[in-house]
C-alpha cells in the first residue's frame, strides 16, 4: 500500500476533527456488517483484481475523457501516467485485506486531493459505480455463473466500496468545511465592512467589523436596506444605491466615495466597492459591498493639501522675491561695477600697488556678484517665465544647444554625438537650456589630456522618454550626487573651475517643471551619466535620421 504522504498532515487533522480513530473505523465496519468473512472473500478476489486492474483503469479513463470537467481536471498530460498507475493501485488495494488506519489515511487523502483540485463528489462516486459494473461480472465468471456462490463476494465488494466512498466523502466535505471556516474568519475579521445584499439592496449578512465602524450589530442590520445607512445628499440615499447598483450590473463592479451615518447619527466618509454575484446564466443574484472609514484618511489628505498649497504659495513668493531682488539689484550693481572698473582704468599705477590690488578685488567681486545675480534671475524665471509646453523634436533642442556651445566645443576638441532622439512635450527654450547646461558641464569638467567625448541617447519608458548625457570627464564622488543639484553648491574652487554653481540646479528645476526626474551616475575619474525623463510627445522617435560623429 502506498500512502499519499503529501497529504499526511492534513489527513491526520481531518481524522482528528472527525474523531476518526481505530475505534470509530471499527464501528463503521460493524455498522456496514463488514465481517472477517468479507475480508477473506476480498482477499481471495485480490489476485485476479490486481492482475486485471489495468483493464478497469483503461475503461475508467475512457469515461474520464468523455466528460469535459473530468478531462480538464484529471487529463493533464504531465500527470496522466502517474494517475493511471495510482488508480490501478487504488482499486487493487480495496481487496488486499489490510483495513487499518493506514488504509483510512489513504482513503481520506483521496477525498482531500479531489477537493483541492476541484473534482466534484459526483465524479468520484461515478467511478465506484463503474467499478461495480466492471467487477461483478468477473465475480460471477470466477464462480462459473453460480449466483448463490457469487453473492457473498459481490456484497463484500459493495460494502468495501461504500466504506471507501464514505471515508473519501468525509474528507472532501471536512476540507470544504475547513475552507469555509477560514473564509468565514477572514470575512468576520476583514479590516473593511462587508455586507452581502440581495438585488434590492437588503442586507443578508454583515461582518463584525461593521459594528466597530458604523455602530450597528450585524444582526440588527439584517433585512434593512443599504440606503438606510447612507447620508442624505443632493440625491436620495435609495437613488444613490440604485445608481451604483445599475453601474455594477453593467460592468460587474463599482467603486467610489460614499457617505454613511453611524448609529449615533454622525456622518463619515467612506471609500466603497460594490461587486455583483452572478449565477451560471450570468444573472445577478447578490451584491457585495465593502467600505472603510476614511475620516482619518480625509483629515490627513486635507492637511496634506493645505500644506501643499502653503508650500506652493511659499515657492511662488520665493520665486517672485528672487526675481524682484535680482532684477532690482541689477542697476545699483551695474553702477558699482562701472565705477570700480573706471577707477581701475584711470588710477592704475598712479596709486600704490596695494591700492591697485584693492581696486582689483573690488572689480572682481562686483563682476562675480553680477554673474550670480544674473544666474539667480535665470533660475527664478524657470518657474515664472517658462513658455507653454508643446510637442517638439528633442533633436532640435539638442542641436541648438550645440550651436550655442560651438566655440567651446571646438576649443576643447570635443566630440558630441547623439543617437536617435524622440518627440517630447515641453518648453523648447528650457529644453535647449537643459541640453546646453549638461553638455557645457561636461566640457568644463573634462579630464586633462583627454579630448571630451559626450554622448546623448534616449530610451522609451512607458509614457516617458529617459535621456542620458554621458561623458568621459573627471567624474563625481557618490557622496556628492545629491549636493550637485542644489543651488550655489560647488565641489571645486573658482580657480579650478569657474562658474556660479547654479547650472545643475537649473537643470533639476527645468526637468521637474516638465514632470520628470534627474539623477547622476558617476565615479571619480570615470566620467558621468546624467539621466533625466521627459513626457513623450508621440509613440515614436522624431526628427531626421541621426548623424553619428562630431557636432
């Protein structure tokens, strides 16, 4: 006998829940009047049954193939060989005479296996009917047609078949019950309120969660309409249920915001779903509504909206302040710069060397201040002076940026190349500035002795394009990847690399204004890869065929 070890633990639990021990099994056999004489008769039949079991299995599998349900469940090519062998062993085991608890475990495992794969009991019982239809003529043949001598053996086979079927069905329905118990526990402890309703919206069953959220005992809800617990609004509560019910009938489900009334009369917002239960013909027989209390969630969302609005207003105020401050500082700074330069030209060499140095410091500071103010003005205009987004060719923005940087590219002996570049949605001027800043950055932070090589590529990511601007420059330590995008943050002195420290901050602001994200991947000495996303303007790549080589 070959026990189904895969189900051993589960069948032991089933036997325990059924109080099915050796004593109970003996009482089952006694109730069927299954005697030692029956065991002897079955043992005498055992040899012929084992020799002919394969013939019966062929008949059984022919029957299985005739019915779509059994064919789909049992006729899988990967397991059909094992299944044929197991069926032959199963029916041969019925007459072996060993009817102890291991036998019981095997029979329980069969019922459990059928429950797990979804094979209904009717097919299992049908196989026993087929078995009796096959075995009884063989018993008669064994007794040379003597019905009187054959009847005791036939009765023994019927008894063991009933005993077997009873054990398997017990396991089947006990496994079903365990699953229903599990589903019931899940239903009752669900974090959401769950109501099962008829097609008129009357509550048939409610879980315990609802008592905590809405205040009503589940039994008190039974028979009442869902509409009775909806808060009054522009429409009558019953009309609300009718509307969402109609929607669910058409599409199978509905979800959205609802407002309920607790037992104490207070209202609360809820997010709910309404699903339909349909019979085999597709007719809606019940509704299942699930909802959760969104009071805290709404409060958090309202606070988040308020803070977001405050932040947006603060950002607008800061942008306006930066613009006004930088704009209004232009005129006095121009005057300071002009007069310090005039002093430098007119009195250079006429005063002491120290005075000439001081005047030089003043001129240099005024010029740098003017550069910073101009940069700050440009930075503030990204959000306030940006143009309307349009569908455009990103290659055009790339080529304009390269044209603006032509002298710097030639002086550095740089090679700037681009693969196919797509159509995107954005501000043409700001996208040109984005490419110009990133390419200019690569030209500035180049490796001494190595001509800069800068490549621009694009890859489709869902509804966006991901651009990469890569170079062979000095690279960036990973510790500073976030810092480089902060306004006025510099990693090098002005003597090493001139500039205002605002270029990458402006890139970040431009990309975020376009709904994208920008990041860097780099390591010292091995170049950098600046990666940013832009919304796609169409499904394909735009512009003419790409030109490889120097730009």
